[in-house]
C-alpha cells in the first residue's frame, strides 16, 4: 500500500490537497509515482471557474466536484501487475496522463491507462508536459504536409505554444505567433518563431500579410479556446489554406460568412482534439499516427531539444500552490504561462 497525495478542486475557486491510500496493483494494474505534473490551463481553469460544460453533464460522473485536475505527468514505476502489458518493470522512468498526484494506480481498459517509457536523456521535469503537448501537436498532424508551409498560431497559451513549437519541429516555415500578451510572444520567439504579432499594434490580417508577403498563412492553428476567434482564424488563412482548431472552443461562434470566408476561398476548417485525433475512428484522417506514435515522437523531440521548451515554464510550485497558480493563470497573464507541480 502507498500513501498518495492528490490535489483536487473542491468547488469553484477552491483547491485542496488530500491523502489517500493506494493498494498494491491487481494483475491488470500498474502503480506509478509522479515526480512532476504539468498544468493545462484551458481545461483546468474551465473546471476551477465552474464553467466547463461537462460539469453539468449527468452522464459524466467523473466531472464533478471534488475534481481531480491535470492529465500530464512523469515519474517512475513503483509496482506492476503480472498481466499489465508493455514489459514495464519497477523503476522504469515513464510519462503518463496523470492527475496532479504523487502516485497513480492505472487499470487496463481505462482511458487514462497509457504509459510510455522515457528516453534516457529526458528528465521527468521536461517530460511532464508531453501529454499536454499532444493537444498542440494536433495542428501539425492534421495539416498533413508540413515541410516548408507557412503557419500562423492564433493564441499563445500553453496549447498554442506547443502548436507553434511542434510546427517548427515539423518543418513548417515561416512560423508566426499571434497573441496580445508580450510575455507569450517573447516565449514564442525564444522557441524559434520567425515572427510574432501583437493584435493591438494594428490589423492582424494586414500584419500577417505584410510579413508573409502573401494573403495569409497556408496553415492557421487556432489555440484561443474562444469560439468567436474561429472566424478570425479563417480570415488569416490563404486561399485553399487550412484552419486547424486545437484549443477547445467551449461555446458557439456567430458571424461566420460561409460563402465569402469558406466556400468561395475553398479553405478547410478542421478540429484536432488531442485525444480524439489519435483514436482508432480518426487515425485514417491522421495518416500513420496513433496516440502511441504521437507520444513517442513528442518524448524523443523533447529529449533531443528539437521540441524546445525555451521560455515556456514560468512557475514551479508545490501541490499546495495549485490554487494560487490557477489565480495567476486567470488574472496575471503577463507573468504566468507554463506551470509545473513538483511531487518528488
């Protein structure tokens, strides 16, 4: 039995750290200890503020308070059930979609029961972001051909940062980041963006066209999570360009001119949710990609440095600091971007 600490959102705007006992794994289970976990601001803040649409869905009992937030962690295997697949052994360094907790018991068949061995050269601190990174990576996978194509990323929060950084790693060029927050633009430049745009400095569409010397970008990743931004993203794409929605737009968009902005310009607008894109029903749309290949690629790129984390992590916190980090991510966007929770 292992005594574990779990960070939970107890109700809107309230967090706590509780202790629970985890038993030894059954034959189809694996027990892993987290050293670091990473905050996914969009999903976690939607729950923290009580606005996430799934909180009101009676068919989703896990999405209720007290809510265990987080879905990206890294650490070590503690114990393995004899029937657990993958050849894992005690002490293996692993990445997994863990909540913010010091230890997790994962069961075969559960959607969170995915574990990936880490490259030797990769630290748990860096690997903690790997599962979050997959949600931004969806823009590059969904776009198909990437090498040499221009890319604009609208919204440079944590998902937008990974959309931009994966686009760079996938060979898109030039890659442009768009966000009103200077710190986020600076982080994009630190990661290798070719250019950044401040929406307050003038018409974004004109700024992008001037830099690219073209009507728009071949690939536009919308990572704002704001439905009203999708028509803006459509306007930033060139004729026959692609708009890939990687931020979860919770709500409805108005003022979409389907004739002038979509049909007449023959652009493509697609969704790329970081889980569903790699599920069996969707893999035909993603080519040869599945979730295991995606996570293996991300871990290797993080280990090699080709997927840069420069400028991304602004805060490392103890579990008790999660509520303060949520407040910072909500209200102090000039200073908060990437947040890691240290468990080891």
